[in-house]
């Protein structure tokens, strides 16, 4: 079937190497396709949860949140419905239920499942086995006690005391062994086993442990232990693996991902060759057809993970907070799966987001009802879709639906306000006439090296590869700017002078077409007694406070 909403929409598309161009497209013809999977009894079309009024809701949401395309799967007992909306690639490649998609952190439940399968089959392994006991010097942390006591359960329930530290791995192309090794240079921000702190790197470490024990790549373990047993025939662990399907099956279109630039009124496409390598915390490429099989296996505890293993994965090992909206009371985190109580029903879920892709799965185990949503723009519209489907399934009156759309708009607005005020919060007491830097700007340029975060190559010139001429002119000389870029070239770092040797580091995701900073960090240069800049300090991880918050980059040249 085809579905045509009535609202007009304008879009612009550009790859990284091209300037944005405008085009009008009226009406915005969101294609959709609906099917039902499996031979599990008679199918009554009007009972489909993906009904016309729901289509209209999705249309409005996609317009409102600027989403080019998405796909949905709904599972209830022995039936599965799925539908694609909009476009996998603008302007005209439809998003179908078979469209391949980078599923990001929803990968974590698969990594935890691999650990469960391995632990149950090995006599010398247990959930409380310390990772260091298995891989030795490959897994070392700054704190000796943490090194020798951190277990599978700790690592995958985010209760290690280690915050995100995503700057260590993002846009650097590091494999799992390298990422795990570099964790020895990172500081914690909380005591061991006291609070929930999301940390992708801990799942990377578990991936390294799995590969070390089995002597097999993570991709092989996924394929043999999970994908094949469940018939997940369109699931992969790298762009290269996904390409094999694309070459042989016309349904295997890999969705492009996009960011909406509200200043230009255009979409900008994320360049796929800049994606980070798979690392156990993310990396699976799949579609909603295959993910419907995954949540069915989790709901029915039907394997390939045993019922005992699944019970541990869902057990509340960390609590997300005293009140976790929309749950009644606190939500919790097991192993790669989040849980909570919603309208007196247990709900298990996980979200994912990377490189402008966003995904979620949710299921109510006692009702055998589940939802998967993949979208190719990174925002929380998927949450609004999933909770509406759950409310409709539970028979909640429409005027009592959980309004995730409104909630997320409020969250987005609050985030923008917080971002705008962050510079003044980082530097609340700047003198009315700032103190000039001690040295000419040229003296601050050079390469600054840190054991964990690699280096900053600081220059006077704005990188022409990332900024066009008008942007460079617009930036001008405000704040005596110095520049650096990430290894993959997706992040622009602009150092703007605040006072004396203190600077404000603007981080900007240039690939998204952003015209302003996406984050700010404190930075400072340290000058030696010889009058030469010796090192650069940056607060790379905001969760860490005090003196240890500063990551120091020594000047090498």
C-alpha cells in the first residue's frame, strides 16, 4: 500500500563535499508499505496497530521532528506487523521494513546475550568473574581495586563509577582491543557499584573479552550464536558485511541518515564512510523485520539465551533514578536492557543513536507485546511512536496518552537553553576587560598529545575542508580563535580566548551542518618558566570534577 500525507514539506540534501542546495517538494509524499510476517493464524487487517489514524500521527510527527524516513515493527503474541514510512535516501528511495539501518546501542542486548551464552557453556566463567582475570594487562584501570574486581555484571549494568568518556573512541577508528587498553588512562567520577553511569567503553571491554576467550571475531559470534538460530537473515556487524546483501538482494538498501539544520531549513546527509567501527556497545546493522524476531525471543525467553540468562539480563542491577519518566517510580538497568513499570506493566527496552541514526525497541513481557522503531534522523520521535503504540494496545483513552512528543519538545528546548548558557556557567567570573594571553597566538599552535585522547593539532587557520569561505568570514577573529579537528574530520574544535590563559573550547559537529557549537568545554594553556607553552588542559569529561577533570595534552612540537 502507499500512504500520502497532505502537508507540504521542503528539504535540501547535501553530502559532506557539496554545498547545500534547496528544493521544494509538495506534497511531501511519504511512501509507506505494510505487511504481516509469519504464518501464525488468520490476519484481520482492521486489527492492525498500524492503522490509518496512526499513520496520520506518524506523518505529523515526521513533519514536526524533521525525519526523512522510519520503519516500525509491532509484535503481539503470534502476529507481527511492520511498515515503512518516508525515505531511506532523499529524495525518492522509500524506507521499507527491509531497509537496513545502523542500530547503535540496541546492540548492547546482543553483547550481553553473547556473554550469557558463553558463561553458561564455560566451566571456569561466571557472571562475577573479573574481566582482568580473563585478559590480564589488556584490561587495566587507574584504580587497582576496580581493575581486579570489575565483573561482567558491573561492566554491562553501568555501575563501575566510570562515566561515558566517549571522546576516547568517537571518530578515531579504534578497534576494541585498542579502546579497552586505553581505558587505563581514564578517571572515574563515582565510587564503584554506587550509581548508574552509562559507559559505552565497558561494553567494548566485554566485546574484547568475548573475542579473547573464543578466538573469534564478535561478528562471527553474533552470526553463529544469535542471527542464524533466530533467522535474522538481514543482520550484520559491519558495512562490509551489509554490502554482501546489497549486492544480491534488492531489498537490502542501507538507509542514509540526516540532520536537520533549522537555520538553513535543509537536511544534511551524514557520510557513511565516517562511521565508527563496531565495538560491542554498537555496530549491528539490521532492519525492523529481523529486530521483531529479536524482541519476540526476549519476550518468550525462547533462546538462544537460556531463561536463566535472560532473567539476569533483565534483573535490576542499577537504578536510573528515584523517578524515571514515564515509569512509575525508578527505572532500572540490567545487562544491555532497561526496565520499568508503566501503567502497572513491566516494560523492557533500549534506545540507540549514532551518526544521525536513532532506534528503540520496547516490549511488555506479560502481554507479549513489543515495538521496534528505526528512524534516519537522531531525535526522540521514535519514543513518541513507541509509547503511543503501547498506550493504544493497553486501551488507554486518547486524552490520557503519554504525550512524549510534547515532553521531548520541552526537553529539546531546555537543552538548547542550557547549551546557550553553558559558556557563562563554565566561566562565571570573567573580568569586564579580559586579560590578554601572555604570548602571540602563533606561539600556542602545535601538536599536543595525550595518552588516552591522542592529540590536538592546534592551528591558526580555520580548516578549509570543514568550513566554507563564508563560514570562515562569519567566524572572523572573535575570541582570538585557534582550531583543531578530530581524526575522522567530523568534529571541529575552536578555541576562543576568555581571559589570560583560559579558553572556551567549542565542539561542533560539522558533518551535521551545524552553524553553532554542539558543546563547550573548559581549556587552558600552561606556560613554562622559559616562556614557552608546555601543555594544554581540557575538561574532556564533564562528569568528572576537581583537578582530575583536566586531561593534559603535552606539547610535542
